[in-house]
């Protein structure tokens, strides 16, 4: 009997960099979806340290590939966002920043007007805990 299920979002993996064993492609789990990291320069610009977790990704839903040049940006008041695919996703607190291993300090834009002109996406979500069944 085969157990064929569709891949599902995995918010319990948020912030992890994951890789299917035997495959060079690496993914950031962003808001429950495995988003392909397009190249080493993008990975190095986003994360420090870079810790890759080997795991079976067949059950993890895929999200959009991160854009080349994705990075964490900061406004003059300290408001930080994850910028990818032309959209800024607010990083709500230091705990989320740490869960994602986002590189610090964030990239400061030349002025706040430029930062504020970037379209806003959903906030970067913290890693969710999965309730244990008894």
C-alpha cells in the first residue's frame, strides 16, 4: 500500500537551510515553504553562520525561489526586513532574526524613503512548535 500525500507547509522548520541528501540544491524554509537559494553569493549575503540540515524534502511544500541578491535591509530606526523577489518581509523580533541565522548587521539603504517605497509582504514567521500527540 502506497502512502502518497501532497507536500505540506512545514512551519516547524522555519528558518532552517535544508538539503535533500544526494542533491546539491539548498532551500530556506521561509514561512513553512522550502524556497530554493539560487547561488552561493546569495546564501553568503543572507546567512551567518550557514548550517545546512540534510533531510527528506519530499513532504515539504515548495515556495518561490529566492531572488539573486536577496538580503536583510534595515531602516534608520532599526526596522529590519528580509528582501527577496522585490518584496520586503518584516522581521518582527530578534528571536526570528536568530532562528533564520540572518547575517548581521543588516544592509542599510541610502535613505528611509527608498526603504519605505519597497512593497511589503507577509512578516517572517517564527518557527512553530508541533504539538505532541499523547
